[in-house]
C-alpha cells in the first residue's frame, strides 16, 4: 500500500479502492457509524469448538473500518463468556465492557466486548457481543472465512465483499 503521508509530513485521506459489483467500500460507510441487521450465517470457532452459529447478527458500519459483527449473548454456550474488569469508551456507542472467551481448553483474555447500556441509536448492541476475529480459531460469514482488521484495538471482519484501504494498520492513525 502507498504511504498516506504527503511530502510535507501531513496525513491525507487515502485513495479508496473502487468496489467491483457486489462489493462495498468502507469509505462509503457513514460517520457517525450505523447499525445494520444481517441474516448471513455467522460461525465462530475457538478451541476446536463452534462457539457461535447464528443468522441473527448486526454489523456496525463506520467510515474507513471493516464491519464489526455483533452476535447475541445467548448464541454462546454457557461458560464461554467470562466478564472481566476494565472498560473503554466509544464516542458513539458508549461504555464497552469486555469478556474473556473460553472454549475447548482455550482461554483468550478480553477477546470480546459489549455495550450493556449503549447510547441512543445503538440500542441493538446492548444484548450482543463482538469478537476480535484474530483471536478466534476462525470466524465465518456465510461460509467465507474472514480476515481481521490490523491494529490491536479494532475488531473489523474483512470478507471479499469489503474493500478499503482500512484504518488500523501502520500509518493510519491520522485518518
């Protein structure tokens, strides 16, 4: 990818990839973000076990970010979600609380999060959990294995349907 720093050292908006038919550009997503109900089959595996298999998801769409999928809390088997201390704050969604995810003898600290009391417009997230796909064995959307958004903060799910460039990697902090 080409650097997004001009000769003067000032960050500039990257050049969006033009989507092919059937694709979406993250640069067409809104800011502030929006929540969108989805019916694709979402399957997540950890520790060699399926921990989520649902067609009841929502995704959050935000400029420059791959979608983040949120699945129902009750889609997880009992004991898979263990609340942990510490929170973060999103200017749009509110206070996030985290989970350690446990399955098949695998324990992944702070690999999921929720907004138990989301702000107005994001109420659908209150009973749902998002997962960092890079910490799972696999995450799939309609049978396609997703790749993850770079960076240690974002939780975007990248499929062949989504084009960037994506925020999160080196040199993207100024976007």
